[in-house]
């Protein structure tokens, strides 16, 4: 059975950027995703609030736990009510 990998915890953290907030996701103390700008929008801007960064990070973690691509769509950001 190969379910032992599922028990490892994915840890999310937010961090301050020059223009707002970003997030990182680590696995076994190693950063696997570091997102300082809002994905899928044409502007290169950070999340306006720490809460927005965290909500997006939580979505990405839930996708990873389901073995899905961690890619975030614009529609998902809208559903999370992320300020774009």
C-alpha cells in the first residue's frame, strides 16, 4: 500500500511582498510552491490581503491532496472572492 505519502502534511505560509501578500506551500520542510503574484491574471500583482493568499494556498493544497494539478483558474479565484 502506498498511502504513506498522503499522511505527510503540506504546510502553507503567507509572506509579505512589496505590494501585498503571497503564499508558499512546503512538503517535508521543502518549499514546493512559492507564489508571490496572483496566478492567471495578466497583471503581475500580489494578493491584496493575507486572507486572499491563504484561501488560494488552501485551494492548491486541496488539489495536491487529490492528486490534481495545482493550477488555479480565474473562475476559481472569482469563486473564492479573491480581489483581482
